[in-house]
C-alpha cells in the first residue's frame, strides 16, 4: 500500500461530528426554506454565514413572500449560536448588488469557503402559452443567478486555493415534469454548470457538486398548492413517486447532505450529482 495522501486523517474522522470552525459560507435564498436550514446547521457546526436573499417580493406569480425581517431574525439566531452572520440583500440577477455583497463578505471575513447556490423559483407553464415574463424569470433566477454569484465568488476561492460550490438543482434536473419545462431546463442547466465548473476549478482545489431533492416541505411547496388550486395533501399525493413512504422530505434532510458535501470528508467528490429523492428517480 502506498503512503496516504495529504493531511493524515485520524481514526474516527468519519464518525466524528462535522466541524466548520473558521469556515465562511455564502448561501443564496437564505431567508427561508432550505437555505435558512443550511445556514443554521452550518452555524451550529461552527461556520460564519453570509446570508444573501432578495429581501422583497420576487416579481413572479405565486412565489411566497418571506417576512422583510427574516434575514435579521436568522442573524439573531446565528449570533445566539456564537457565530457571525452578514446580511446581504441582493437579487441573484443583479450583478452589481451581488458584487457588493461578496465585497462586503470579503471585507468582513477575508474569505468565502462554501457557496450554496440555492435561491430559486418554481412555476408551472405550458410550452405553447408560456409568457416572456415567466420564461425570463425562471432562467434568469435559477440558471443565470448561480452564474452571476459564482462569477463573483470563485476568484476569492481561486486565490485561496480551495472552496466548495454546491448547486441546488432538483429531481427536475435529472428528469422531466409536466408543464415544468422551463423549471426543468433551468435545473438541468445547473448540472451542466456543475460539471463544467468542476473541470475548470479543480486545478484550484475547488470542488463543485449539485444536489437533487424531491419535494421539500418549504413555502415553495405550499405555493404549489396555490398555483394549482390544490391542497397540501394532494401535493403529497403527487409525490407518490417517492419510493420511501413519505410525501416529501424536510429541510433537515437536505442540510445533512449539504454539510457532508461541504466537509473535508467529501474531499475527492466533485462534478457529481447527489439525489436526496426518497428513491423517486429510481422508478
Ligand atoms: N421545495 C421543493 O420541493 C424543492 C425541491 C427540489 C429543489 N428545490 C430547489 O431548492 C431551492 C430552495 O427552495 P426552497 O424550497 O427553500 O424554496 P423557498 O421558496 O422556501 O426559498 C427560496 C428562497 O430564495 C429566495 N429567492 C428567490 N428568488 C431570488 C432572487 N432572484 N434573488 C435572491 N433570492 C431569491 C427567496 O426569497 C427565498 O428566500 C430552489 O432553488 C428550489 O428550486 C426545491
């Protein structure tokens, strides 16, 4: 057997609690749902947080508004854990605003180690009647947004010689969905970004992966009920494709995967897609 590569790994490392002390994570869409949960879990594990969110209603039908002070509430919670949280109000489509948040983060913390490209929207539309507004919002927020944010964050990771970028796609980034072509296109696009950035950034010690959740119990799922005029139980029934008997998964299930991927335990994991789908994609 050859000598082990890199920093020696002590026995028990795989079973020890994850430790993100000294790390800084920038999370988009951090005001609620999966982004908020990942921010909290990373802070509990020792990271400081840059919480980026649009902070006002996204002009798109049926997207739930979070309270204006949601980021401040998250800041209070993270500070209560003894960590720091920088609030970054920005629309991921707005390069100037995103740049200001990234510059402020570097001024405050000096580095960004983890980027969770998570902000996104969902909507239904038929291919022959989709409006320009719906098409542009979907592609600009879900696909161009991560490109804009990563364009501003990656130079700092390159300079540091390390970093992890996690793109929140969806099961719809690995399959199709009825009246969901614009959403699926944006989420499949994230797979292309993931694989291409993995190639481009590996020489700089930066890993890039995508995650693919099935339905998650967030306000986005609630808004589906509004959009389709159905209720949460019916939404659950539509998740019947889940092999494991659950209508949806929780934000904690997503956070558990994100934290592992962001950790050193995944140090040779890059370019790959990770489903947390209750088995849906297997059927
Ligand atoms: N909920 C699900 O069932 C599900 C399943 C798979 C994947 N996803 C994906 O997970 C991600 C997070 O979704 P969620 O379930 O937490 O939804 P959510 O609606 O609860 O949260 C999304 C957050 O993104 C923010 N956001 C939206 N547009 C933005 C913009 N232009 N700029 C900055 N912030 C913006 C919102 O303000 C909100 O805080 C999304 O990309 C979504 O497509 C969701």
